[in-house]
């Protein structure tokens, strides 16, 4: 079956493994005060679009973006299961989030990620996709454990 990316509800029961793994990765080597992830209930709030990448029926990845204002959104909860990595799924999800944010009329897309080794591949993915480091944005302050990145959507 083909790979699909669809908008879904984050409280769908078969997404539990994705959320467990995402939470474990976020807590692996980041101090608690520097963890800025949203739990699955928070991702169900208005102003957030949540997507799941599936291979057939199996959920392999997730990603979301949150509206900051009419022109600016923030990527949240990007995660690919460890056993599915190396197949280009992170790039596919990121490309989908960027394209959907652009189609929704956002002109800027930003994100916060970590400085720890866990996040090296993510930072490289974002940089290859045209995200540049920036100052903290809406709701964030300076944090030595965070890297802030943004991309202008043309």
C-alpha cells in the first residue's frame, strides 16, 4: 500500500506508540524545563492541524502546526518511529507541513528544537528545507537547550 499523509485527530487510539516514543525522545537528554512538546490532548485544540503518515494502516510518523497569528505558524510534534527512519519519511512529513501551511495562507513557519545529540538529524533536515536559525519567537525565551528556526513561505 502507498504512503499517505492525512489530517487526523491526535486522540486516535492507534497513535499511542507514536506519542509514547515522541515523549521518550523529548525526555531522553533534555532538561525538563526545556521540553516544549505538546501532549496529544493539547494537539486537539483549535488552531492546530495534526497529520499522520501511514504505510497502509500503520502509523509511522506524525507532525502538526499551530497557528501563532494570521501570518505565522509553528511546527509541533514532528516524529518518525525509529524503525521507520531512513526512508525519507521525515522529509515527506516536513514537506507536507510546509505545503499545507503555505496553502492555509501562512507566510512564515517556525519551530523550536533541541541542541542535544537526539536532535542533530532534525536540525539538519530543517536546514536542508530552508529553515534558518532565528531568535526565540511567540511564547519562548532564550534557552541554552533550544534552537529556534524559521522559514519564509513564498
